C-alpha cells in the first residue's frame, strides 16, 4: 500500500528584544546560570507581570510578513502544566484569541511552488532549561531563559514531505531575519520546530493518528526526524499495530525517536484568561504604520536581484536565503560592479569555507569590501585566479585586506616577458615528448606545457602571456 505523510509544524522563535516579555531582565544568551532572572520571571508569589510593547510589535511584524490577519483585540491566557523548568507551574501564552491568524508563505521544492497555510502566530514566554547529568545522578535547572519572549508560528497540515518541511522552515527563518525580530540562531535554540506528523493511505481524506516531536533545532534534524517517523508509523501500521498519539523525543545522534508522554490536548492544559494582564487592543492606524515600516522581504529581494543585477534565479535564491548573506553581497557589489564574479565567489569559495569551518555568515572575518578588492585584483591582472583562491584562504585566516596579503607575500602576477621566455624555454627543454606530441596534433600537450609553466612560476605567471610565448616558441 502507498502512504502519504501529513505534516504540520509549530515553529518557536525567540524575539530579539533587549528585555524579557514581562520584566526588565536581559534576554542575552548565555551568562552564568540563574543570573538573568528575577522574582517576576521565576514566578514568585505576589509579583505582577507587565507586557513588553516591543514583543507585540515584533509579533505583528511577523504576522504581516507572513500574510496574516492582525487581531485588533486579543488576550493572554494561562496554560497550566507542571514541569521543573516552569517554576510558576503555568506558562503565559495565548489560546483562543491570538495576535495573528490565517496567513501563508510560499515554498518551492524541485521546481514546484506550493503555498503553506499559517493557522496562527501568538506570543508566549519561554521556559527554563534542564541540564541532565550524564551519569543520571540528577538534574539541574537554569532559569535564565524563563520569560524570554517567543512567537509560536503554527502551520496548517499542508506539508507532505521532509523536503517541504525544510523549505518551509528555511523560508520562515529568512523572513524573520529580514524583519529583524529574531536572530534565528538555531544552534542557540532561538529557532526550533515541533513536528506534528501522521501517515494515511494515499487517497484517504481522514488524517491518521499524529505524533509530535519536540524542539528540533537544525534543518538536518527536521529532515531526518520526518523521514524516520514516517517510516516508523508505516512499519507500525503494516505490522498490524496502532499508532499512538504521543509526544516523542528525537535523538539526532542515533537517528531514532523515543516516546516521552501521551500527547496533551487543549483541555489538559486548563486554559483560562490571564487575570494579571489586560487585553491587547491595537488601533488600525498603528498596525498600518508597522506594515509600512516593513523592510524588503526575501521574495521581493530575489526578484530585484534578477531584474537589477541580471542574476540567474538560482543564484538570486541562494543569495537572498539569508539577510546577512544578501547584505554582504550588496556591500561587495557597491564596491565592485562585477556582479557575477561577486556572486560566484560567495556561492562557491565563501560558502565552502563557511561550511568547512562550521561558521555562520555573521562570523566572516573580513568585510565585504575585501572580497570586492580581491575581484578587482583579478580583473586588473595583478593576480591570477589560482593565486586569488590562495589569497582568499589567507583572508579567512588573517582577516587582512587582499591587497596587503599580495604585497606582503609577493604574489603579483609576473608579466615580465623576458623572464617568462626563459621559463618557457626551460619547460620545453625538459618536456621533449610533449613538444613532439603537440607538433603531431595533440592539443592536450599544449595544456600540459602551460600547466608546467604555471607550476614553475608558482601560479604567478600571466596566463595570457604564457600562452602567447609558448605558441611563439613552439612555432620556431
């Protein structure tokens, strides 16, 4: 039997406000355990929360950027559950009246475009962090993260594959970065996804029984978790078993998930309106002002790159997939108009080294101007393409301007014709067989001789001049 997977995602994004959602504690990542908290965010008796206005503004920005309807009236609710990382024994969230609802974003997978619906976006506070001893002798709790503001973005169950799930989260991450409401650092937990997944026989309209996998914080783990859980549910059904509705924990190292607890429903949380916070009432004019202030979004920027810079759609898509990468590209282009060369260096060598060194775009150790300078050195013939790649590596290691590196290490292209004639003569004398092969019509022999001449000059010879001299000497 053929099966179809049905996926809905709940994406949590920590908002990049300076203070927490209901108190003035810092939201800065890290810090000594339990030093970024106060009586309010740790839920001490008798304290009163005060809503951070920037949290509302950031959530509305996210809603507008994802085509949601913004509620002029909404409220906050208590979501009750007991867990050690939640000292109040309830989370302040939103239940039936969220800030944003009925939105969508578009994705593209293997050339096919698809619209994924967004059910709602609501604000809530984050919980603390449990640190389990590896020898299982106990668990410690760090409450620094308690009260850090979150938006939860809940999709419709429109996703049908691991690739679509990845594309959806990638697009969502890019949008949140562009509107600057979250740093989206998945490795720090600023962006994480819960995967709700079920399978059903192809053609069946009714959904199967779903499971939820919590807190996946990389694109790789989302893809692997979706694929593994899909297969697990199919195996369960094929073997005559029944899929149980439950929450599962994904172990990315082992590539398997484990049952944690039965899946809670809304009534299990005993939601009720938060009595210590007034409703959120927004004026239409204020919402319109927020909308007008939105920056250029990824899709619009991609289309502009195609029209303005003449880039292929693939290149434009890669460059605009991250705001930091797009900003780096535009800064480089402002210093060097060789747009295609800038694009090629970013998509090729830059992305390769970032991956090898496990770095993020904001960790590039040199400004975009230096990349523009490097391309300028190639265009002027100061260095060859081969030398440029070596200089680029050194830029990553030292953070120095390529012009300084080239000068310090004497890497300028050798264009002294007299000196190169001597190099070519030496190569021809050392490779009589290749000379004979060339004269007998084997064109590959010429390429070999060019390579030997470049090797002799450690890649510093002017390639055009070497070609010219070689032909002249071979014709003598």
